[in-house]
C-alpha cells in the first residue's frame, strides 16, 4: 500500500487535532479536583476551582482593557498567587506573558517594555520603585495595573491606573477563553539577562510549554498532588514551566516572596512540601540556617538545582539534611531545564566523591527534548564521547524556543545548521552524559592551552576554607591570559593567596593554577549567577 | 504589538520543531539506562541496549525486504519480546504496525491482510494454524516471517519464507532509523472487532501515540522504572500504548503468553511487578486462583482495568488481595484508555458500597485528551450534569484516531460536528464524571421507557449466587422489548429464575426487571467482552 492510503481522507479535524497548550491543565484540575488546595500564600488558601476562576477573571479583565492575540502583558511580580494567575490568565486572552526580572535596573526594564511593546504592565507594589523610573525611561506607555499583595507589608506606592483585585472583582468568572489558534502561537516572552549588549527576547510557544510542563513531571518522576515550594523565581524561564506542570498533577503551589531559611523550613514542615527548585544559593541558605530557624522535614524533599554543578560537600550536607538533590541544566532558550542528570541507582553505591563527580555532570536530554549533543561548532560533527574533547553543547527539539523577538540575525545564528547553539562548552562522557566545561566566553586561553575555569573553580571549592570561588581570564603579556581567582572565605576561616595557589598546584596542572588570588565577596546576577564580566574588569585592575 | 511580530522570523526549523513520536523513548532509555532490564520472558533477560539493538535490527531486516514509509506490517503474535520489538522496529522503517487479534477467525484475519494490504506478516508459530488458512483466504500475499518463540513449546508449524531470528542476526544493529517525516504519519492500524459488518481499520499517528504514552505515565502517576506485567494483549489498541510508555520511564516489560493465575502471581513475586492492566476477567483469574498458585505480593500492585465497571465485591476482594484497582475507559478509536476514574482521596473514607459506586463511573478525560463530554447526538448540546439525562459520550483531542483506513464515510460519520462519536450512551454527574449507561445498541426500550442493561446487570451482580451476568433486549409483542438476563452462577451456588427475578424486584423499578432468566456460560469476545449479539440471538429463541 502506498503512503497515500494512510493520508487520504484522514485529515486533521477538531475531533482529532487540537493545539497543544498548558492552559487546559488548569481547566482539568479545576474540573476534576475543584476542592483541592491549589495555592497557599501566607494566610491565603485557594482551591483549584478558585484558582481557575481567578485566572478566567484576569483574562476577562485584560480582554476588557483591549488585550488580545499577540499583545504583550509584562509583569513585575514576586512569587505570588497573582503571578501564577498571570501564567494562565494572560495567555487565555491570546496574549503573551512577559515576566520581568525584578532584580534588574530601571534601564533594562524600560528597554524590555519598549522592545516587547507591552500593552499592559502589572506591577507588585514592592517593585513600584523600579517600575516607576522604568516607565519614565520607556517610550512605550503601557496600561499599568497595581498588584497590592496583602502578604506584603513593606514600602511601595500604587502607581497604576488600575488595581488588580478591583479589576478581577468586576470581571467575568466564566470568561470563555479559548485554546490558541495554533500551538505555535507565542505564550511567553523572557528577556535573557545578557552580560553584553541588549537583552534578547526569547519567545516560547504553547506547544513547547505543554511538552516541557509534562516533561518536568515525567523526567522528574512527579507523582500526583505534589506540594511545590516557590523558591525559584517565576520570572526565570517561567519558573522552569512549573506553574503549568503543577496543574497537570493537581499539586499545591506554596508561594514565597523571598527566599529565607525560616520561611522555607516552615513551609516544608507546615505544608508538607515535596519539591522545590533553586540555584545553589538556595541550598546554601538552607544549609547555613541557624538552628532556631530549622524544622524537621516530614519526608525526603526533592530539590532540583541548576546553574552550577552541586559540589560534593553541598550534596553530602543536603542529603544529611533530608533533601535529595537532582541536577538539571538548560537555558532560557530551552524553557529552563531540558537536561537532567538522570541518576543511575548503581551510582549510589559509589564513594561520595565519585558519586558527586557523576552528579556534577549536566547529563542527558529531558524526555521531551529530541536531541542533545556536543558538536564541533564549525563542522557540527559530534565530538568523540571521550570525556575530554571539548565542543559546543547543542539542542534540538520541541522544547527549544521559537526564536528571539524582532531579532532575525540572532535567531538565525542561534539555529545555524539546524541546532540550537547554547554557547556552552562541554564534553561528552563515554556513557553519553554531557558535562559543561565553560561558557565559550569563560574559557581561559593561556599559552595556547585552553583552561576550563570550572575545573579551576572545582579545585578551589575543595579547599576547606573556601566558601565560593570564581576564576576568570586576566590579560597577560607573556601568556595571553592567565587564570585569576576570586575567593569568598567561610565565616571565621582564613587563608593566604600563597596557600590557595599551593593548594591548586597539588590538584591541577601547573598552567591551570591561578596566578592571582583576590579575596572578595563575589558579585552575583539577579538569578544568583556569578557575574564574571565584573570579575574580568576587576582582574584587569589586579 | 501585532501578532505578526510573534510570527515574523520565528518559523519552525529542525532545531526547534521535531515530529512527536514514541520511538525516541526507546532510543533515550537505551542511551541513559543501557544496562537496565527492559524485557523479561521466561528465561530471557534483555537490557535496554539489547532491546534497542534488536528493534533496529528488525527495522533493518524489514527495510531489506523492501518495507518503507506507508507500508503495512501485520503481526499475529502473543505478548512476547518480538511483539514489543515490532512496536518500535516496524515504525522505525516508516511502516505501519497492524497487530492482529489472535483470537479471531481466519476469515477476519484474511480480510484484514487484504484490507490493510499487508506487505509482511510476522506470525508466532502458535498461530500458524490461524495464519495459514487466513493466507489462503486472502487475495493479498504478504511476505511471511515466522516468529518461533523459544518459550513456546506447543504445537504449530513454520509456514513462512523467513525466520525472525535469522533475519535479525543478519541485520544492521546500527540501522539509521529516522523519526517520521510528519507527526501525523500513521504508526499503527488496529481493526475493531465489530460485531456487525466488516471490521474497521483504526489508524493511529505518531503524535497521538507519543501523547497517550506520556499520558499513561502522568495520568496513572507512574514513577521511574515500573515493572509492567503484560496481561493485556498488545494486539488490543497497541496494549493501550504501554509498549511505548514503559520506555519513557525505562521500566521493565514482563512478557506473558497466556493469562494464567500462577504465572501472574509468580511474575509479581519474582520480578516485583508494580503495574498490570486487564479486563475484568483478569481480576477474576487472580481472585479465583487456588491457594497453591498464589504468592504473597511484595507491595501494593496497581491494576488498571477497563471494558466493564468493577463491581463492589471484586473491588473489595482485589483490595484484600493487595491490588489497587483504577478504572479506565476508552475505545480502539481513542488509543485505548483516554478516560480515567481519577480518584479523589476523600472518597476512600466512604462506605465500600458508595466508594464502589463512584469507582464504577468511567470518569474524566486523560490529561492528553482535550475534551470529553456527553452530548445530545442530534444537536451536540451537552446534556445537563444531573447524573440522569442520557446522551452520547464524545471525545475531542489529540488522542483520537486519524480515522478509519479507506473508509471515508465511516470516518466522516465518526467525526460529525467536530467530535468523535463513541456510540456509548451515558450520563454526566454533577461533578463532571461521566458514567456509561449503555452502548447505543445495547439499550433496551420497553414500553417506551429506556432501560440501561448495565443497571440491571449491576443488580444481578449483587446477588450472592451470581458470578457473571448480562442483560439484552428480547423482542416482545406487547412491550416492544423486555430485558432478558443471562446468568453464570458461582461454583457450587444455586438459584432459580424466580429467585433472581424476585431479587431484581427488590432493587429495581418493576419495568426494568428481567422477564426471563437463562442460566448459561456467557459467550465472550477474544478481548474478554461479553458477546451481547450472541445473547440477543439466544434471547429471541427463549
């Protein structure tokens, strides 16, 4: 039989083809588990029926303000119920959610409001001091809605022409939202916190958001009704799509405005939190909590971390504290995590140092990512799986962004040759697990030899007095570049630059050892990443 | 901003758009968990690396025989490793897998080989006695490959021109299979075992198979590395897509040629089976096992059942035996199960009879099914959610078939108005859970009143002497039709027709009570469903 027989009179129609979208997850949870707790925030408790109703009211209110398909709704919000509602209510109108990083400066926020042509800005009262100057700087003038979170009692003005709760009160609880016309329609816009040049606007679509949301559940083996603590900012890759994942399994969102140890331990103990995500700084906050802020955990809590490989000491301490740490990896362009250090049970039998070394690897593709490989950036040939040969980490699949908004050259460059070029350098181990060695721009080239700053940092982290460390290239007349280390010491600990360098000589080839060591607090980005571009400036001045 | 900005220069390309397919699940499992046990069959143990290699060898062997995109490969096989391999190896060539029901007669098998234009038939030696006459009857002459399962030591001839294992041994273990060109491409063909007329060929596509396979995991809350016992025939809706689901979570398939109590208890005890699926007959087989065939269960085992609502007594007995029963519902046209009786924890507190009544409802849509409703078949208006008003159960979404092969009129009728018409009649309860009341053709209309045969059967099942029961319409001059009951008594139990009718009068409105009761063994289809069309013939003769 020819392929034609399997195509003739077997077309897509509304009965057998619907656009993939994560929005239906909430509709289903509200239908099947209307009374289940969906959202906890301070004294606020909302069921799935209420969560869904509020999302529809938000969509209705936005529609009344003229928001529709292809419009941008920017939000400057903490991890609140309103922020969760925006993840549904905004796309329910056909509009695109643009979550802004609340830790950025007014200039970048203003740039984003202009570039994304935000029609509406919803701003938490706490961030009025950021929103107000950003609006002054922006040429574009969005409709401004204040979100005055009752749990927030700090300073901040109401600066908008509308109040969020007033709008919702007047809106239609039965608003007839509709799935996207096409699953390729944009659902959200996330500006990268680029260290050079203007931020790029990463566009996600409904198909990818649906698939990654389910991918979180399958890849992370999430059972029904998890209790998810919001330590990861939702403005960061839409909270790795967990605002959508949790609805698919009718779990409970525990909101959190600020990542503080006491609030985390209280949430875990009081609400039975099962899962949380965060950068390494969140683990440090938990582990360094003073005894009076700690509470016993009701069960083993799953902690998903990304941004930096978890060091052995942290893993051991987390396990001792009752957390199981899983290492994820991804980029804004890949909907957040799309790579997992998928744990092989046999590895748990290894000595802790070996197990930690295995867990430091970024790992393998998420189930919904079709391909992940380390390729020669010139030829796109895969590097040998030898754990040594470096190449660029590349992604291919349905959880890769639609592209950069209004930036065709950057989109073309990112997708050259049919792969998404991450800009991260890494190796592929014999078992296919990939491991990052550096960002392209973070590699140090000294006397013609490539030095992985991560490798040097790993050695520094193993020093008993070192709390945190970062290594960057320092221009050098003779060698081109040499490694320069920036070190944060543990409270009460002491070390000299000579001791640190001697330690490195014990653990690294000589050419990889830092020539200079600077003791300082490390500058971090709003998402907890160390700002190497600042360190590079500092290194030049050493 | 206009929608255009979110579309311009943001097109699909190989880096960000790949066809959805379940085939990549196996490739991933083999890459990430190469050593994990994938398949157990008698003394056979195969890792994921081996399973994947054999699937690629099968694809290579078929390609050498000329099989390619849009060709049909029919298989007449038991639940064996070869059958699992066919679920991957056949579509890896671009061909379509047509699993044939081994319990059908040669005429229907021959019809299927002709209608599906099978290019290849792979037949288990046990079914040579069925395949040989079917091939004689068929006008089409496929290439025949014998699958000579070493675990099978019964009678049966080798009838093909090729041997499965010999072909695989000569094939390419690194065969470069490719995802489908389009996710709408057909992946499998399943003939319905229609009770009237020619079977219809239900076509599944890669997109739907991918989504339902993941839907099984999310909806059924399957953790990583389940151990799945093959009590459900894989020729039945591709084993409800579980051949693909299990790879996505790198679980273990435990094959089983025949559903026998001892083999099931042994598999559960020896291999730590966590999940199995089956019609009610499988539950009866487990519960009626003699003591010497039973083994203690190592943990609570998840049992997914469909085809008929589990009666209270069976649920209680299954719980007592250590099984947790979940009730699913679907049709061949919906990839098997696409509706789940999603359990609300609060219901577990109810008295057993109430809980069983709730579990008897078919339930709510699977996560990947976009819509499920009970509609007036004429107007397509939803019936009120009152638990009383009957309508036709209809489906809409990505896990609804592509259509019927070479049968445009049936496809058009099935999809009229943008909904898939199931032909099942039911009601919608206040909480949105649907409950089947009957197949359209199984409804009994007596004196102008509709009688649900299921309701009468429920009453019969509650009688302490009744093992199984089925009720059909018997033509009646005065009433049009009256209910006629066919009853299987429990071993050693006794009852008269008068006692049974009196029992019904206590539990049902008078007009719903059977006028005739026949004690007999109930005729069942190859998939364990009671053959009501035969009972109708018998009823006419009463």
